C-alpha cells in the first residue's frame, strides 16, 4: 500500500513532468485554436528541441557554442536596433520580412533577447556562482518592477520604455546568473525548433491556408510533416536513445518529498517561460493581436491585421516553447529518441483538450493536471500505464465535457 | 490505338488492372534479366499488397463513404490478431479465435464510436489513436493475458492439411513456391479482399450507402429528412473494422507471430498513405494504392540499380534506403503524404470533383 | 379557424447568453392552412422556426405534434413523425445527383437497414421510391435535371429541390424557411402556387417564414407578426394588415 509520503512524491514528480507538458501544450492549443490545425507534428518540435540542445551541448564545444550564441545575439540586436531606428511606415504589404519594418515592441523584444543572450555568454566566462541567488533575486525584483511600471504607464496611455528597460535588465541579470552550457544549449535547441516550424509554415501551411484546405487535408499533411521531421532526426542522429551525462547533484528534501536539482530547474524554466508568455500575450501589440485573432479570426482579418505575419509570430512562440520543453525532457527521466515526439503527442492533445482548445491558460492547467495523473498512475498502479493514463483522461474529457475546463469548441 | 469509350467506373478498373499487371509483368521481366526475383519473392509482394489492401479497404469505407477520420485503425487489427492468439493460448478451436477477433473488433468500434461520433472529425481522429494505443499498451503489459512483449508464436494454422497435400500442393509446386503460408495466406487474403470489396460496393450503392453519402455531405440535411446520422456512422465504423481485423488474423497466420510491436500507429499511417495515394473517393483506391506503394518498394529491391554505371552505387543506396523498412521508408511516407495532398489529392483513381464541390 | 391544430407550440423561450431571442411565443398550425410568420429583422423568426423544427432546444415551453409532446426531440425524430422543413440557405447535397437528393428523403426504406442492404430485397421498394421521386421532381419542375450533380443547380433551382425533398417525406406539417428569398419574381410566384397546391391536395399544415410581406398577405390563411421575441399581432391577413402596431413595427409608417 502506498504511503502518504509516496503519494506526495508522485505529486512532486507530476508537477515537474506536468510543467514540461504544459509548456509544449501552450503552443499546440494556440495553433489549434487560431489555425484550426490539429498539429500532429507538434510533438516532433519537442524532439527537434531535445536533439538541438543535445547537439549544441555535446557535439559543439562550449567555446563554439558561446560563439553561436554571441552571433545570434548580435544578429538579434542589429535587427532590433534597425527596427527601432527605421521610420514607421503605414500600409506595409502583407508578409514583408525586412528587418526595418518591425513593430517598436518587437524591436525592443529583440534587443532584450540579444542582451539576455550576451549576458548568458558572459556568464559562461564569468560565472555568477556565489552571486547567483542574489542575482536571481535582483532579476525577479526588476521583472516585477517592470510589470508594475508597464501597467501604470499603459493605464495613463504612455509608452512603456522604462518598463522595457527594467524588464531587459532583469532578464540579463537572470541570464547571467543562470548561464550554464545547459541553458545555452536549451535556448539554441528552441531556436532550432523555431527554424523548422517557420520553414514548414512557408512551404506547407501557408499554401494550404490560401487554398482553404479541408480538415482532413490538414490532418494528413501534419502526419506527413511529423514523419518527415522525426525521420530526418533519426537519419542524422540515429534511432537509438540519446545518452546523456547528467551531473550528479544532491537532491533536496522538502518535507517527505525529494526534489532533484533537475526538477527544480524544470520548474524554474517553465515558470519563467510561462510568465514570459503571459507578459507577451497581455502587454505586447503582437500578443494582443494574437488573442484577437484567436477570439474572432474573421473580424481580425477584416480589421486589417496582417494575418500571415501574426501566424509567423504564432509559430515562433509555439515552436520556441515546444523546443524548450524538449530540451527539458532529459531532466525528467525521459528517454529521448527520435520518436519521443509521437510518444508525447497524445499526452499533449489530452492537455489541450482538457484545458479547452485555444486557451493558453487552459493548456497550462491541463498539462499540470495530466502530469500529476500520469505520475500517480505510474506510482500507484503500474509504470506501463503511464501514457495510457493520459489517453484515458483524453477520452474521458471527450465523453464528459468536450469543450474542456476553460471552454473552447465541442462540435 | 483508340480505346473504346468506357464509363468512369470502367476506366478506373482499367487503371487498377493495368497497374497490377504492369507491376507483376515488370517484376517477372526483371527476374528473367538478372535473376533477382524468385517465386517466393513474388508471393511475398502479393501477400503484402493483399494484406494492406484489406487494411486500407476498411479506412476507405469509413472515410470515403462516411467521412470518418479513423487514425486508430490498427487497433482493430490488434483485436483480430489477438483473438486468434488467445484462442491458441487457451486451447480453443481456431474458428472460435476468428469469431473472437471479428466480434471483438466490431465491439471496440461500437465502444469507441458511441462517445466520439457526435464530435467533430479531428476529435475522432485523436480519440481513435488514443484507443488504439490503449489496446496496444494492454497487449504489451498484461503478460498473463497476451504474453506481452514476448508474443505468441507457433500456433497451428488452419488449413495446413488441405494446403500441404493434394491439388493445392500441386499448384504450388508448378509455380515453384512453397504450398503453405505465405502462398496460402496470400490467396486467401486476395479472395477475402474480393468478397469484402464486392460487399462494400453493393452497400455503397444501396439506400444505406446513399444515407451515408448524404451524411458526409451535410449531416443537418440528412437529419431533416429523418435519418439518424449517429446510427449510420456507427455502422460504417463497425463495418470498416472487419477488414482490419482480418488483416490482423491473416498477418498472424502468414508470419506465425503476434507481438504488440506489429500494431503501432505507424501501420495505421501506412494504410492512410495507401488510401490517399490510391484515391480517397473510391473503394478501389485501397487496392490501387496498395499495388502502387508495395510495387514501388518491390521494384527498388529488384532493379539491381548498382549495376548502372557511374551513378548505380549511390542511386542504389538512396533508393534502397527509401524503400526498406526503417527511417528511410518512413521519410518516404511523410513526403508522399504531403506531396499527394498538395498536388494530387484525388490520388491515382480518385475523382477530383468528388473531393470538394462548391465548398 | 376551423380544424384543430396539428402543430402547437406554447410558451416557447430561448435565450443566447444574455440576449433573449424568443420570449413566450405561442404558435398553432392546423391541417390545410397556411400560416405566415413575418416580422422585422431581429424579431426572432428564425430562432422560433428552428425551435419548432427541432434544430434548437428551447429553454422553456412545449411543442406538440399531433398530440404528442415532441419538445427537444432531434430533427430526425421529428421528420419521422411527419414534420418536414426547408433551409433558408438551400442546402443541396452537392456531390449527389438531383434524383438521389430527393429519393433519399422517402420514408420507410428497408434498404437503409444494414442487414437488408446486403441482400437484394430492397430493389422493389427502391423502384417505387425512384418513381415517386420523379413525380415530385416533375411537380416542382426539375425533371430535366434528374441526373445532374445537385451542386450544378442554380440558386432558384436549389430552392425547388428543397421543396421537393420536403414533399418526399409525405409530411403532415411543412415548415418553409424563406422559400422565396433571393428568387426571381416569376419563380417566386411558381413556388407559391405549388405551396398552395400542397395545402389543397394534401391537406398539410404549412408554416412559412418570409420577408416578402405582399406574398404572405396574399397567400396565407392566417398571419402571425413577431417583434422582439413575442407575438405582436395575429389573425387573418386583413386584420393584421390594418393593425396600427404592425404598421408601426415596420419602421413607422411603411404600409405592409
């Protein structure tokens, strides 16, 4: 008979696993809600993230990885500065890619991202170590201040540059404190996932949208894309499980439960990512436009929003989160193979449907619930049924409340 | 040479027949040239074609006639196979196993259909994979019931006595093949495909089929004229499960093994590729697609591309990689699916105007 | 108002979110009478129609058909009980032939049962069904289009197809949703003639929702005027036409 301590432990494990699922599910639910696409290739974006991170952490020596990151930071900064300096133009043609035509908020985001990456690289050569905790605390404080300032200034109808500066500073501090080859690799893995997603958007999804493809077409094509991505990974990296060398660190004891450093890292990264998503959706112009698009696609199109650009932003968001989740998988005792994406896909769908299609917050909640359920079933019943448990939840939700917890569409 | 004006149906059959004879003719010709094709090889190709034609036939009925998107098709095959396997493990006669497999598959279809058929099509797709995976997980974990990952082997296959003596054996000998499975199973599969295809075609042309086509077109209109869409869709789902169960059983008999790894979602998507490539708008698509796909694979084995000067070696490795089981073949599946849906969604024998009309 | 109503709705209520579309409506249609339902835009006519036709479930109230309580039954159950409806935006089954579109609607087809469909025993009934379908198509004037894809019909022809399909059901009650919307005047007259013929020859109870007030006034036995979710006025066309509330409802002064 399992003890209370065991149950709590399963719960703790479940929350860690659940936060990874939640991260990946956010992108899936947004794509589903906005593009009406049940993306069967979403799980494979996680695989790209995992393998990308692996590639950068193992195959690429830290110096070279730092170079990559620095290069990426420079590019981002250039894009951002150009976006800030370029004169605002009205009536851009749809789908234009040129850097000088970024929205000011996007430009600021690019600069902040660049600063964070640069700080991370700095952190590799000048690690925070003893100062890590104070630096993180400082980062949190700056971030909170940024949110408060942004709120107040938006309410007064003023720009939020101060908020951006504060937020940027906080992000850079956090990046410096957390800088480690792992985080760098995770960021680059997420970037790889974004590249793959944008590629397929240009080559496959946009043409299909223009042709008003039927649901079946979209489903079948997403299966095809899934096969392509998964097997491209298998061809490049082999079909066996990845071998990770995880540093051995002492876990913490919190009451009756054991918390590994890996789980703590997972929770921190997931929480930061989710906070970032929330800030993005709530405060940036692109984020608000995405929400409008999700609520009422026809109205959004009629009001002159550049839908194709928004969709690219959507893919960047979704794939970035999925790639990040993939990079976190090895921290949660997940054996990573090229097929890991499909293994997780149904679980992700379960989280999405549980939370309600189209609701990012629903996906977060759904992911956490499913993670806990999976760990409880694995611990109390049998580890073989871990995934089957999530499928069972999926079917149960479809039976009882197809629109999910936070609403969506049922029929 | 001018062909006589055939009806549409006739033309599609001509295509299928041409495809089939083309494949086998070419294979035998190549065999004559470089001796790479044996009778056994041909039987193997025919067996795979027939088995997958059966599997795809179920999908074609469910989607082509009723508009149902079933991504968990292999689950029905698993039930069919394990029905036979369970009968062996428990010492029941083989026809009890067949009955168990068929009835079990139909029962699963009904159980899956009841909650999900009222929902939208993509929910059905997701739910059906979920169910199929649950079935596979149970098969994998409940070792006491199914021998789990170890599998069920060496069960006595029906028809052995008949097949290893008398006229059948003589026939096999004259063709230069082993009389028993796989030759026996290949012929059996083809016969069963023919029977089911004929039955399904009749049903499609009956008033029952008309109601289903109406439901696929516009469920509300079908309801407004007194037809209960749910009931008909459930029947289509259950009916489509039958050839899938047969696939499972025949596969088990042909290769004398039943393991959970045979029933992974990958196989469902092989079947979908075959349906899509062959043509979703007609039941014939299942046959055309299976012949085309496995014919292509067979060619690659048989062409001895490496004998071509200069490019032969690398060409052989690439083609071989793409057509042998493994990441290469799966990559090919993915590319096929995307390309066909983008550029020729009606497949080989499908009709473009039946894909979408004014929608 | 002679015969007893075969279709009766009492106290129907329906709200969407906060907005009340139908608030306590009564409707009654007797066999052999044409009841016209008119009202300004947003009055709730379409909602009421869908409530009676079984396409929407009412929040409150009752619908009775031939004495049986059929509130909340799905559309196909109502159709089996002799209630036929057409759709405002005609919904033809595009990828099927015109003949099949109509033959589909015939009630009592044993060939629709799976067990019978496998046998050849449905063919005789099917012949009878096809004959009847040809008759009905002839009645609405679509005989020339029998074997064409329904998707190739013009808008007006699709409206006729809707009526043909409804007729195949041999309905006791016929609900017509804007049968003349978007149709040229000659065809509209033809449609109205056929509707009258259905009333006379079959004694069906007919409820029509329409915007063409002239046509309704000229052809209905009774008229119900709806505004803001309830009955504004009801009675024979003359009385309703001269009712000051009705005149006002149609944007102050525009004579119906």
